[in-house]
C-alpha cells in the first residue's frame, strides 16, 4: 500500500506519486500515437512486453493506473478499474455484462441506489432483475437457477454481503458453486459488493466470486472527502469493462485517484481501529433497555448458521452497527437529534462516527412494503463507527438514549 506500482525515478524522484492534473498526453511520434490507440481500442494484440501508453485521462492516467495496481493487492485480483462513484462502478459493470432478455439475480437488501438501479433502471433496458432475501442458505437462488424459464437466462448474480444496513450475510462460495453448476454456453458471473468489510475483512474472489465491487467513498477513501468506486477481477473481465468505462465516461478523475493513494496507506490502521471501537460500542448497546435488537457481526448466535458462515467467509467484524430502538420513527428521531459527537449524515467508513435513519434516508427509495420485509423498519438506526475514543462515543450514545 505504501509503494507498489510507483517508480520515483519516473517522477523526478518524488517520494509520493505526484498529482497528474492533465487531460491529455503528448505522443513522442505519430507512430507511437498510432500504436497506443491500436492497443487501447483492441485493434491488435500486445507485442511481448508492450504496454498501453498514456493517451487521454478518460482512458488512463498515472494516478489511476498506480491506484488500480495497488488495489489489486488486498483482494489478490489480477486487475482493477476505478470509477467516479460506487454507483458508477456498479452501473457500468451491470450494463457491461447484461443484455436485453438477460436475468440478474440479486440478494436483498442492497444499498438504496443499487436497489433502484436493479428494480427501476435496468428493466427499462429489457433486463429482468429478481431479488432473493439475504440468507445463509442459498436455496432461494438455487430454485430460480433451476427454473426452466429463468435459469438459462441468468447472466449475473449480484450479492451484497454483509448487507447494508442489516449486516445480513450471504454465502459467496455456495452461490459461486451454484453459478458454476448452472453455467453452460456462457459463465454466470458472481459479483459481490464488498463495501462493508473489504478489503481487509472479506475477500470474495477467494470464495469464488468473479467480480468485487466497492464504493471507495467509504472505507477505502476513509476521510469522507471523496467519492469513487472500484471493480476488481480477472484481467479478461476487467479489460473489456475498462473499454465500456472509456465510452460511458464513468472513470474517476486524477485528483480522486491521488487522494485514494493517500488513503490506502492508512486503510489497515483505520479499519482495525474502527472495528475495535465498534466492538466496544456494540457490547454497550446490547445491554441498554431502550435498545430492542442489535445487528452486529460480533453478536451472531454461537452455533448458528450465520456464525458458521461468518467463520468461513469473514476475517473481522467491521465497523458497522445497526440497531432497533424501542419505539418507532419518533423515538429514533429524538435519539438522532440528541447526539452531539456522532454526526448525522449518510455514508460510512470515514474517520468520524456517523449516524443515520435508513428507512427515511439511505433506503427511502426502496418500496415501503419490501423495506419492511427486509427488516429496515422505522425503529432502525445505523451507526458507522469512526476512530474517536470509544468512551466518548458511548457517552454520547448514553446521553442521547436518555433523551428518548
Ligand atoms: C455507498 C454505497 C454504494 C454507492 O456508492 P457511491 O460511492 O455513493 O456511489 C454502493 N454500495 C454500498 C454497500 C454502499 O454503502
């Protein structure tokens, strides 16, 4: 994370990768320009050792290229593509993979924007999308794949695990095995939104996923000062995805790439500190009489299928906690309005602790009935735990709960 992919001798000896604020790159000769475009547009194969040169910042830029190389490390991916936002990564990937007539299966709940993309945008392009409740048992997905109408048309299975905001887990390895067993003429791809635990505490590629997606706005960025997204996977998948990114124009800008390079250096320290803090906060929350239920990966029932799946799939409990307050929207709002140290804002994964009300904020664009079924009720509050001292966080929660 500190140096991979960067050579100081190519940048005047600068210890840090400079910010390449440039729209276009000068070709040394007309022949070079022609060669770069031939590779960039796939007009011929690379000669041995030949790499695509820098052309134009919608295709590539040093800050993005170095960032992409560095991002492959945690997930042990062959290649990465960085996008302007998490939604740009998700929408570009799904539009790249699916064609009219195809089916996308997805776990529910998913992030509100993804839910809207799947239920309201992709169907306008003739892509059928079917949600399956996030459960440790993959039977819901198996039934759809076995269906003679649906199964043969499935192009991609989209998972978000742990799910935002319920922390529900889906078995990546089991779904990947199902996808492989039902792949015939073309491979059914499995994509996992790894924003909540990755890239430190969960590595979906290791469990058989084909693509890993991130909102880099969250833990990867980590300072609540940028918006970006990432897709990682095999080179044969990411290469053509980057060609689609070039044409849709959904890449990140150089400044964002540079800021993410900075952020990655402290990713492990931040996520580790946030996870330790979250454990303290969750332990305190569960003992409060005004708290009905806590949704936290460190509190799964011993011996349950959830705990067994967590042990197989996850390397840490992360920094996200949701809980149901006793009451409903009125009680939740009184609590939110009384907090002083927690900032009331959507987003997550930053150094500062955040609090929000999923039903009326991040997930307000989900159909109300479906939202209820997914457990995103009016009494649910979501916390993103930062790097402050846990005593201060607990003191703030305590005084806010007392105000309810
Ligand atoms: C925030 C978020 C997204 C969307 O990312 P943006 O960077 O806001 O576009 C997608 N998935 C999850 C799980 C998220 O939390």
